[in-house]
């Protein structure tokens, strides 16, 4: 026995452990993180919070969260969550979520979106909206297939596609007003086929992050037809459906007909609509075979959304929060109109351009800075080559933090940045635009 031998040499098992404990190297990683690619957004955010704590007056327009004067999770949701806790509803629930919640979701979809879902088999509640995005890709796509992603797009799409080792087929939508056209969709299907990774899924996000686009029913119809003709599943992400400002009514593609419903996985949730990003309640709706497969993975790897959050979230469907939600919409409409008018003025003075601000709470803006130079605080001349440089110029010179378009599966040279007005109110936005105008004058 090895231990006996060691004892003969005067070393016991504890000594052996001590020898091993001397190693200073770290275990090798699987490499999964590299596969996903980097996202600097969270790191940037941590940096901003640190700078703010140190007293730097940074206005944070980076986050996809909700905040600012008067914005809070509806009281009825908080009360129901707290009461579920007090009543001891703190144990496992069904993986798909409590039946009461699934029934409430089904009722809302039938009444508001004209699609009937069976709450027992066609709805999966989950830990926020991004978990079902991941589960749907995982459940549906093989490694020799690809997902078509109109870009710029929510960064998690591409990273989760990579994580599933599936192909990500980006389609640049800038020239068509940041919307996927039927022609571009057909071309992407052919290109993916020619690259030996046929398309299995198309992601449509409306209202869009970071583009602010809202697809109309007429625009969606040909896209859905092409998807069905080619056997492509549509992942329809409508997380921002309660924030539509252009008068368009939100339309769910699953409502076209039964075939469309069967070939669509709808992603939705309460993170944005009820200002409950931290509570983690999202859901997917779709064909029962897909939902069952997603539930299988969720059950083993993730588990369900916290029990008390499900009971709290139920209130969002009971109408008790209507007053609060309405004011949430009004507040965001006010911010959006304000941002639009300030950008309009900047268009005239500086030639700033931007995507439509039809929905969501983001503005994708091109400040005409690429190719220009400025002197930083140390007197060093710095050239602005792309979106990352624009963002670092704005944070260092104007102390306004924004996210470069590179964080949305889009090339750096474009120079665009995303301004989020989700967590900053009109007063702070006014200050942010004043500061940006001041520094733009300096480089103009
Ligand atoms: C387009 C889009 N979909 C889904 C999500 C996921 O939301 P969460 O996981 O916070 O519920 C987000 C979050 O920012 C998003 O922007």
C-alpha cells in the first residue's frame, strides 16, 4: 500500500496532503467561457458603480434595467411575494411553474394576443427571459445547424448560440432600418445552407434591443411564411412588448395560424414590463414537444423560478397592477419623447443620426466622431476609430456611460452607441445630453 510505504519513510497521509497543497497552479478550465466570447457590459457597469462611489458624477446610460424617479416594482407584486414568503410557500414547485401562474399567462395570451396555449403543456415559466432563450436553442438546434440573428442584436443571443456550439448567422439590418427584410432572410437561408450549416432558427426581437424597432404585422407576415416554407423555427422575443411608442399594436407571430403557433417559441417575461429584473420571472410559450424538451433541461440544470416570485408575479396578471404599469408606460413615453427631441436638435447642430425610437427603452445613436481626435485629461491626443472609442470618449470627457454597438454582435467601425433611458429619468437625461453637446462642440 502506498500509505504504508510512505509511513516507512516517516511520512503519514497528512504530510502527503501538505506536499500537494504546495502547488500554486489553478485547475485548467474547459474553455466554455472562450466559446461564448466576451461581454464587457457587466465589467463596464461594475467600473461605473465604483467610479460613482468615488464621487465621479457619471450618468449611467448603459443598463437594460428600470429606475429613476418614481419607478418601482408594482406594490401588489411585492405584497404578494412577501405574503407567499410569510405563508411558507418556500418549497419546490413544478418545474414548469405553479399551475395558477401558467393559467394566468394562458388567459392573457388568449385575450390580448389571440393565441390559445394549453397551460399544462405549452407554457414553461423560467428564471427570467434569457433562460428560455438558452433552453430553446439547446432543445432545437444541432451543432451542424445555425441560427439567423438580425443584427445589431441583444448580445446574449450570439453568446448562447455559441455556448450550444451552434452556428450564428448574423444579418446586418442597418440599411433596411434595422429590420430584417424577406429578401435578406431568404439570402441568409441560402448562405447558411452554402456554409454547410443550414438555418434551424430565426430570432426576431420586437420591440428591439438595441435598435428600438417595432415590426408591424404586415412586415412579419412574409417572414413567417418564409420560415414555414423552409422549416425554420422562429424564436420571437417580445420582452419589451409593453413599451411601444409609435402607435403600432404589438403583434405575436404565433397568432397568424396554427402552423405559425407550432413553429414559434415566444419569449416573454415580467423583468421589464413590471420592473422586476432582479426577481427572475420569464416564460416561453410554444409547441408542447419543444416545451417538454426545454422543461427537461430546465429541471435538471436550472430548476424553476423562485416559488415566492411566481406567486408574486401572478399579481401582474390579476389586473391589480394596472395602475402602476400604466404609469410605467407613461414615464417611459415621456423619456422617449425627450430623448427623441434632444437627438433631433443634435441632428441639426452636429449631424447626429439615430435609429427609430419606436419601442423598448434604447436609442442607437451615431455621433459623428469616428475619424476625429481629442486631447484627454493628460493632454494626450487620442484618435476615435470606432464605437468602442466613441464610448470611452463619452465616459471620460462627458462622464456619460453608454454601450458601444460592438456589444450587440455588430462591427466596431460603425461607431454607434446604445443609450439606455431605462434607468435614468428626464432630469438626468437632460444633464447627459447637455454634457454630450458640450464635448461635441469641443471636437467639432
Ligand atoms: C431582448 C431581450 N430579451 C431578453 C432579455 C432577458 O431578460 P431577463 O433575463 O432579464 O428577464 C433581455 C434583457 O435585457 C433583452 O434585452
